[in-house]
């Protein structure tokens, strides 16, 4: 299953991730934090991420985490990147849930 993301440069974008267990049941995200990173090269250090954002987990029992990218965050070079969505239980158990291509397209209008 492809989880590729396409975003326009300089535009806001909300991305919703639904975390489920192996049976397809919502995973309770109580106590977890979510992170979203976009990098030119996956081997780059986290400090060199083109985009780094924290997910909002409003209702943990639903397994839903939302990452909001602001126009400032998406005002980066137009190209293909890699992204990763991770959850962290706060006790050094960090899990990558999604890893795929992040394509940033140019915008015609400059807002």
C-alpha cells in the first residue's frame, strides 16, 4: 500500500494518521507522542530534516494523530523527499509507522 504524500510549496496541509493494531483495531495512543519528519536523504541527521513537526493526538483512544504543516514549513525546495511518521511511548520505544515518498510540488500562485 502506497502512503505517498504530495504537498504544494508554501501551502498548509493537515495529514491524519490512524494507528491500528494487527487486528485493525484503533491503537490507544495515551502517553504517546507523534513525530513527522521529511528529509532529502533518509541518512541525514534529524537536525537536518527539511520538515520536522509534532503530531497532535487529541483523542488517544481513537488512534488518530494529526500533523499540521504550515505554509512556512512547506516553503522548501521543490523536489522528492522521504518522510517518516513515528510514535514514541516516552520510555525509549520509538516505532516507525509509515515511511514513504514526500513530493513537494511548486505553486503557481504566491500567497
